[in-house]
C-alpha cells in the first residue's frame, strides 16, 4: 500500500518519493569542482597548408560544378514556367485555376534560385 500523506500514513504503507530532493551541502564539505576547459588550438590535430589548400580547391571545384548544374536547372525551370504562363487552357476560365496550374512552376524557379544563392554564399565563404 502506498500513500502520499506524510503526517499520518495508513497502517502497513510505505513512504515513497517521486522526486529526489536536493541535498543541502554544508560550506565546509563543498569541494571545488573541476572546471571544464576549452581545448586550445594547439590541442587540435593540425593539417599542413598544402593538404588544406588541396581540400579547399577540391571543395571549390565541386561547388562550382554544382553551381553550373543548378544554373542549367534554373534555366530549364524558367523555360517551363514561361511556356506554362503563355498558354491558357479552355478549362481555366477562372483565373485562380490558371494560377494554381502555374504555381508549381513558379515554386520550382524560386527553389532553384535559393539553391544558387546558397551555393554562391558557400563559394564566397571559401574566398
């Protein structure tokens, strides 16, 4: 049998605690805790300049390739969007239907533009 009444618990019941109470330490028994130190640059493994330069050049090359590919995808998406915008179907007497049909193409163009901006900012960070 369990009880949450501390003053007069029922017979044959156990006292339980759901939460741990904080132990109050006296000032004399406190021990200084070891402070966590931050690693200095001398403790990190170092890479020689030629290796780092080679890695940076490879990364720049990859980002430039991604930028060129994304630019091609953007041009293709713009072409598709312009093609869809130039055509108005007979079922689209309501202008909202036209907007709903063209919206995915606009979203695609915006997505490619954001990708290009992100890649460009990565390239700018390398320089």
